[in-house]
C-alpha cells in the first residue's frame, strides 16, 4: 500500500483563502450598524425595569419618571450637567446629616454642590434626598455598575452607596441605602465614615422642607 503524498503548497490557493477571509470581514462590517442611543442592558435575558419609554428626559438636567411622577436630577450631586451629559465625579457624603444639610443649602443657594451657579436646580428649589422606595424605583435590573438607565442617568457613579432619607424602624442612628453597583438595598450608620453619594428628587408641589421649615426627610424623621 502506497502512502498518500502530501499536497504541494500552492501560493495561488493561499491567495484565494486570504481573499475569502477579507471578503467575509467586509461583509460583516457592511452588515454592522452602530448601537442606537438607548439603554444598554448587560444581560439581554433580563427585561429592562426602567426602559427609556418610562422617562421624559429634559435638556435642563432633569428626568421625569412617568411610572411614579417623580422628577430626578440626571447627575449625582457633585457632577455637572453639560446639556447632554454629566461630567466630573460625584461628591462624597460620608455623614448622613451633612448630606441632608447640603440638600437644604442647594435649595437655598448657600451651596453650589450641583454646579449650576444658582439656587436650587433647573429653576426648582424643593429638591430632596429620596426615600428608599423612590430610590429603588429607578434601579435598572438589566445593568450593573451602575445599575441605572445609562441613557437617562449618564456617567452615573458605578459602585457607590446612595443615601436615602429613610431611617431604619426603631433605629434612629441607622439609614437605608442602595448600592448602585447592583441595586442591593441595605442600611448603615448615619455617622458612617465611608464614601456615600446622593441623587436628588422632587415630585412637584410644596416640598416638605418648605412646608415644615426643617430638613426634608419625607416623613421618616421624628
């Protein structure tokens, strides 16, 4: 039995193979289209919990959540709204009380932590720290780090604990928070020294801060 001879190398065949690969790559590129400006889900198997259609995003740096009627700042406090996105880093508020005082000062104009150069934000001065249920309402289940709709809340802090105004029942020194890395909700001491951030909200009408003459905490504070 005679062994089969190896096929001699044919430069012409190699050229044809290269041309075939090049043609395939060109076909793939020609069929590719850039992604649309929309919420980008990391897990296509999970339906968006805060789809783009649930929001009315405004060029003034606010977004109305149609599902709840709440109006949110599109940037975290410390970032700057550029007209199309959020630049800079979120400010850290390790102390819960200091965070609430900053909210009061933003509304009055004593603080420009929202970087808009005016009292309040977007012409409104009844902004407040959201309670934990409000904060959870904008958690995006199909994303991580950050677990927010990235079209509505561009450049959101990716893995930071967001303060809420909600005090843990029977524990006046402890407050609820949401982690923007994965949307996990837990609680921590209000006097904690770890980095914390916040995103403010309003719901129209007369805010609690104006109504009561004290720092607004949505009725969770004595």
